[in-house]
C-alpha cells in the first residue's frame, strides 16, 4: 500500500477512535487494497455475545493497526464492554503487537499495557473477516495472565486455542465495520 493510502486509512481510523463512542461507528469504512508488504486493519464495530454467562453483553472493538513486511507492528486497540442494560462493564485500550492479513481476514493481538485498566496482563486475540458488502464477522478470545505477560504473536481464536477449550463463535458486526488490506 502506498504511504498515502496507509496514512488515509490511519486517519480514518484515528477519527473513528477519537469519537469513541459515536454515530460514526454505524458507517462501514471503505475497503482498500494494500501494496508494498503492509498489512492493515482499521475500523470500529459492535457485536453482541450470546454465550452462557455473557448473553446480551455488547462489545465494541476499535482498531487502527499496521504491520510492515518485516513484521514490525504499530497500532492501538480500543474495547468497550457493556452489560445487557447498557451500563459500562469495562473499557480501555491496548497495544497491538501483531497484525496478519490474508485476503479479507485479519488476525490481531492486543495487550493491555501494565498499569492500565483493571486487569493485569490482559490479551485480546481477534479475527476480523471483512464481509465486503455483507456484515463483517468477529471471533475473539481473551486471556488474563495474572503476573505473566500473555503471548504477543498472532493467534487465530478459531484454530489456535489450547485443546479442550470450546470453539469460539463468529459474531456478525451489528454497527460499524472494518477495513482489512494486505500487500
């Protein structure tokens, strides 16, 4: 992706992230094609859990992240977790440590920096499937590692979880959306 396109995608994501939360989330970002070895994922989206103990919990994820051909990654990840009645359960930001894009699928890992938020060494492992004109899909897994820093490399929450853990569901993005681009 040219430097100007990377900058443009970053600017769009920065505006979306800066207006957290807002009506801008309901707009689908324009998908662009990357070149020059860059992997890019940007956008904001909301989905609703329907798993035991979290039925009806509303989740917002915002991301603006870039990974170069050499694997160096820079980006921010925002999260907001609301109870079914809309009250805030958790909110914060994390550093994106890995982005990997293949076609319309992005894997990203984000780690809450030590000293931020209420959970020490919390990791997010997210798969975003850019649906184009159809709704995007999200698969997520999270880990609270206590005193140890969680893995920072990209993990697919559908295939890379330890044996014995239940399959993670795919959730449609109900508001907002993501742009995924690669090389």
